[in-house]
């Protein structure tokens, strides 16, 4: 039986902000959940929506740039370099420079996932409460927590694959959000939202298959992480598939295609008046 070690899992990042114990990270996550589900909606209930469209556009542009950076730079030290095995790669727990690159990059990636909580905060400030769904909040919360666990106990190795493809998907996703925020003149060209959701589901299928490989090919990668990644991929695939079927079923095609776009209703009163006639 192979023995797996976590010798440097704590010492490599223990003194860094948010990393000594799970409580700071969990406090941020639960504070985020409380604000977007309870405190924020209550605060905005009798207040007008904030007009922050320019801020949202700038935010999405920054997210496109950062997601692209993590994808390109992360790829340059892993799969693009030709020195990283995409099939199965063990985690290097040493303090060598190459191994520590993943710890440093992982910490900044964790900050990026925390910054993405702003997606939901902007929904609250703009009174788009319907967009603060269980899927949306669970996705942001669990991804941030998963990144913390991966950074704390297994930065590098086979674990880098999912953040790698996720950054690619997020580059496209935030590009879509940015274009959507530019207004109705641009939104009419964003017919491909459905395919963005398909791409998101596809990433979970690919991540599931990739996470399963170390269970049949022993390269020294801990099975614990394989099962964790598989559970993550299955959970989110099911939730995104449920969103897809609810959003793009035949009975809702007219509503989603002509009245709604990017989960925003632009002609609700007109649509409702037609239904009542």
C-alpha cells in the first residue's frame, strides 16, 4: 500500500494570510452567504437599485484579464511547458522553487475566487435578487472553499487541471457578462448564452474523467483529492444540468429567447399583458 504524505502541506503556507486555520476562510464564505441571502436583500428592500453599470463593466473586464492571466501563466508552468503529465501528475510537496510556484499561484488564485463574490454583491446592489440562486451562491462558496483546501493540502500535481480549464471557461464567461452589461444594442447578439452553459457542464465532465485517472493509474497522486475532485464535478454538473433544463426547455424557449436575456427581464409587463388577453 502506497503511503501518501502531507509533510509540507501546513509549513509551506501556514504563515500566509487566511492559511493558518480554516476559520478565516470559512468566516468570509459564511459572511458572504449571509449578506447575499439575508442582510443584503433586507437592506435593499425599500431602497432604489444602485446604478453601477460602469463599475460592473470595469469589473468584468478585470475578471477577463485575470482569468486569462491565470490560464496562460498556469499553462506555461504546467501543460504548455511539456514537462507536466496531463494524464497523471503527483504533487511535489518540497520547498523547491518549481514546487513553490504552485503554492504562490494558488494563493493568488484563492484571492481571485474571493473577489468573484462581487458577482453576487452586484446583483444585490442592483436588486436582481432572482439571480442570487442556490446554484450561484453554492458555486461561488464551494469553489472558494475547494481552492483553499487544495492550496492548504495539495497545491500542484493533478490538482492544477480543474483550475486550469476553469480559468479558460471564466475568461469566456466574464466576456459574455461584460458584453451583456453594455446594453440592449449588444445583448441581441448574445444568442450563445445557452452554449456557455453547455461549456460549463462540459468542463465538469472533463474534470470528472481527469480526476478518475489516478484511481486506475498510480502516479503517486493522493486518492483523497481524486475523490474530492470527482464529487465536486458531479455535484456541479447536476446543478448546472438542472439549470440548463429549467432555462432552455421547449416550454420556456419563447420566454428565454425573446423576453429574458442573461436572466434579466426586459419586457415583463408586455409579456404578462399578452398572457392575460
